[in-house]
């Protein structure tokens, strides 16, 4: 397949390299001039997409996605498929898909989970929205870049699944961290806390697979001075997207709202920027009720 890959950043570069390594012809473009192994860089975004069967975007946010869509959709070959793997707001995902379909193209929104490790290792999970026909075109590429792809529904359904999952993740991480901080103050040993909770009804992915306490549970960013991993500012981005979606859908999400406010405070007013999102534990550890 002839593939164009727009946005060769921390995630996009290894994803594009995996497609090239699997034998696809990949042309890349990034405004920062970054490149990826096995990928031929184009001089302009229009040149990158002109002969592509599939155009994949992996960009920072919905505003940039909309701007790139305005450039690439008129330059794409008739019948080609636009696959956006960025995490963006549901409204932007739906608007870009509608714009592509109006131009005679197919579109899939397919945000990922699995982070840079999953991008490098080809073990991402894709959650996709769009028609069955468009999903069928993209599915073999998801199989190369990831280990699982779920077709969640129509346009925007992939982004909806992603932000709902990450709202649970943010809320659960905060709950796990504040419980550890309370256990500390009650004189409970952290290992004992882990042994009980990881096998009791308080268990979760954040406790069992990504424990925020150093030296306890499986190896996680807590064991590497809270270097990300999944950075607190990326969690904040996803929590903000969940609140933007909740507002536009008139959904009551008080825990998600609180998690967004706490990560905002951590990233913008405390020392959370550049730290893993599990560094909420040392944050709570330092604090008192006031
Ligand atoms: P990044 O900032 O490393 O990469 C984004 C790239 O897009 C940059 O190289 C930038 O130069 C390029 N870009 C910006 N504007 C452009 C334009 N107009 N045309 C072409 N290229 C342009 O970000 P990332 O970590 O690779 O994340 C990409 C997306 O994946 C984000 O939406 C993020 O939320 C999502 N995501 C990231 C992770 C992660 O762990 N990093 C995990 C899951 C999802």
C-alpha cells in the first residue's frame, strides 16, 4: 500500500517506521522536519498525500488536525482513506470525517492507547470510529502498528471510547494515590497496602499494573523517579477533552471534573509538568487537608 504519514513525533515516527518495515511504501511529512526509519520525507504535505491509498495523521490536537485536514483533503486521491490516530475532541473528529466524506474520501478516527512503548513495539490498541468499509481498509495497518483494534461505531466513536477510558484512568489514579497517602498517615506499610488492595475490591489497573508507590508491585514509572511513562500533561489533555465532551453532551461527570481540576493544578501550579501522571502520590504525600 502507498501510505502518507503526517506528524512524525514521539508516537508517529515509530508507527510510520513499523509500516515501512512491514513492506509498505511510506511517505512522511512533519512541520518540524522529523523523519522515521524507512520513510521518505516529502517537501510539502500535499506532495506526501497525493498518491496515497491511506493518509495517517498523528498530531497534537484537534485544531491542528482541522488545519491539516484543510490542506490534505483537497490533495488526496479519489477514494483514498484518511485515518486520524491523534487524540482529539469528538467534534473535531466528526467534522474532519464529514469533510473527507463530502470530498469522496473515506475516514476513520482511531486514537490509540499504549504510549510510546506500544508505538515502538507495534503493540498499540486502536479504538476506531467510521464506516465498516473504511475500517476494513485501515484494519491491516492497525494489525501492523498494534495488537488490537476495536471498531467502536460511527465517526467520533473511537475518540469517545478513548476519552471515557482515560477519564476512568485519571480518576482511578487519583483515588489510588490519595489512598496510599492516607495509608501512610495511618502507619500502614505500603507493601501491605498493595498486598491487600491488589487482591481486594479496590484493585485496578493503576494499583495492580502501574502501582504509583516506588518499590511496590510491578516495575512502573514510580521506580524510575516518576519519569514518564504517561506524562501528567497528557493526562490533563485527555481529562480536558472528556470535560469538553461532557459539556457538549450534557453529561454529569463530577469525578472527571474533579480529576481534570486536580491534574490542572498539578501541571500548571505545582511541579507536575514533565512528571509521570502517577506522581500524584508524592504530591498527596506532601500535603495536609488544608
Ligand atoms: P508529538 O508532539 O511528539 O508529535 C506531534 C508531531 O506533529 C510533532 O512532531 C509536530 O512537529 C507535528 N506537527 C504539528 N503540527 C503539524 C502540522 N501542521 N503538519 C505536520 N506535522 C505537524 O506528540 P505525540 O506524543 O507523538 O502524540 C501525538 C498524538 O498521540 C497526540 O494527539 C497525543 O495525545 C496522542 N497520544 C500520545 C501518547 C503518548 O504517550 N505520547 C499516547 C496515546 C496517544
